[in-house]
C-alpha cells in the first residue's frame, strides 16, 4: 500500500514539475519576446541628462508614437536640425504651451505656472540663461536635466521656437538598465501631473520583469524536482533497517 502511494505521489510530482517547467518557459520566453518588441536599448553618450541618466548609461526605452508623449517624459528623438543621431531629452512643453525661465525663485514656468524640478543637476536656477518660447501645435519643447551643459531647445529658438515635431519621437525612456548601481525605473515628475493632460502612464516593463523572473523560478524549481525526489528516495531507503 505504501509503495503504491509513493508511486502515485511520484507520478503527481513529475506531472506538476513538468507543468511548472512548461509554464515557466512560456513566461520566461514570452517576457523576453514581449520586451524585445516593446522596448529598445540606448546608450546615453553625454552628461546632458545627469543626474537622472549618467553618461554611458544603458537605458530601456518603450517604442511609442509621438502622439503618446506627455510633459515630463524623457524621450528618444531624432531631428535633422539637431543632428543626425538619436538624442535623449525631457519634454517640458507641448503644443500651445508657453515655456519660460526663470521666475523670481529661479523656476521654469509653463503657461505662467511654476514647475518644481527636483531632477535637475544643480540647485540653482532652472536655466543659467533666460528664455521664453511658445510651442507650435503638434511640437515639443525639450530640455536636458543638466541645464548648464545641455544643447537643447534653448539653443534652437530661431527655428520653430526650438521645438521638434511629435513625429520625431521614437521611444520613451522607462528605466536605466546599466550600470547596476543606477538601475531603476524613471519616475513621472509630479510637478507636471497638475497641468492639463497630466503625465504618461508607465509602460509594461515592470510586468515583463516579473514575468521573466517568475518564469525562471518555475523552470529551475520544476527542473530541480526530479533530482531532489531521487535524493530523498535514496535517503529514505538507506534509513530503513531490515528485520532480523
């Protein structure tokens, strides 16, 4: 009777371990595939986005359409006026906004409302040079977080008020992937949430990471069942003391 129970239990364990491996493979590979379709990696070559993103950092950017961009987003874009390579800057104004700097407290304003920017490199004024621009329809005003060392919309005010078309945006940065001491998701600035349109919603990156980690755990756990079960069986057999 005991032998039959052990055989049934062993069979059930093998079925469950096989199911765990199968589900784990789906989650693990599915997460990687989904991530490859939804995200692109980029390397940041300059320090214009410090301290948010350090030079040389590797970031993950969600592929989006320019119509999905909101104020506060850190985006990847390419515009011939700015150069022939992808660039990464923060969106601080959208079509119809008047972006200016600085008020008496040294803050940037959007449509006359001061914007707190805790992500800036320095604690001084939001820009070492004053500016004011009205963003044309369907365009974006972009600044680096290191305002003292960033070539951005302030440097192109003579052309379309320094703005770039929404269509120039190809992705939105969601997280820093490397170096590991800087790894993490980029926060949506609360200061832009109160403005019309609010801030964008996070992409699926968090769930992709959960899927990959959970999948790996299921695969490893399911694969380990067989060796562990055999080891326990041998130990039990060795512990049996024969009669007589």
